[in-house]
C-alpha cells in the first residue's frame, strides 16, 4: 500500500456504481479506509495468517477496501459466487445478507453498499458487526497488524484456486507505469482485485465500473468514450 501514498492527493480508485453513483478515493483516503479496516479486523476478530475471511459481496469499492485490509494483516480472502448458498468454512463472513449466515457459526460483518450509508439498512443478527458504523470508530493509522506469510494463501476462489501472498500481485510488465486503467466490475472478483493490484503496483490508478453500468456503457459507444475522456483513462 505504500505506493498509494507516494502522491497522496492523486485519485487511485474511482468507482461507478448503479444509478450514476460515483465515488473517488485518493491514495490518502484509500489508505485511511484500509487502515481503519485493518484495525477493526485485528481488534474484533484477531485477524492474522490462517484466518479465513469470506466475501459474500459483489464487486464494489467497499469489497476492495476490505480485501486490502484482510491482506494487510495476513488473512485469507475467500471469494464466493454472488448469491451462492451461505455455507462453507470461514472465521469471518462479510455479507450483504447477514440473516442467511447467522447459523454458520462464523463472525458476521454486515456490509451496506450505498456510498453515503452510515449504517446497515435492516436488523442485524445478535453479535453481527455493522461495517459502515463500526469501521469509522477506528483510527486512520494501523496500530499493529501481523505480517503476512508469503507462502500462505492470500486468495481462495470459488473454483478452489489458491493464490499465495508471494504471487498475489500479478506481473506488471504489461501495465504502463502510471496508467489509469478501466476495470470491468462484471469480471470475476478474482480478476478485478488482481487487475487493481497490478495497476497500483505500476504506480497507476483505476476506474472500476459496476457490472450493469459497464454493460450499459459497452452498448453505448459515445457514452463510453465520454467516460474514458472524462476520467483520463489511458489503458
């Protein structure tokens, strides 16, 4: 994450969501979100190497923040297919549907998706953490976090693929240094997360577009061209 704060005011992640939602995170703001998330994961759930954090979330800027936070403290990000049955081993589950997971025995974190939401919209099972409300109570600087084990599993996909921390960031040879890239949120979460890591490793930034919004852009070439020009996408 150090590359993100080399130029702290520069946009590093721009999100286009449904109904015209746009969220832009500078390097400093993204770092702050990740640090708060790390502090929550460590203090609430003892997140560390060997801890499995399951993501029952769509591709979203909040998903990216939580993945970065989990990796920062060495935990394994376990991806699920959207709408998949609420089952499978995990220590912590990040979800938009906490009721579905309440009998699994995992610690639950309820994640709300609207950009301006300050709390989860709905009742929470006993013991579940409201991500939007809780994360804001933690500090902007990581107090302490365990170091990742480079040989440990950083990412586990629904198909059973395991990616180690040593191999998590893809080679950046094909990514132009400093490029601003367009990332299709309709791609599998694994591909989205690794595309973002590759862009940041090359000191770049990304415009992440939600699945349905991206489909609409691809069907409207002039609108897509305007977005690419407005966001100064170069790759």
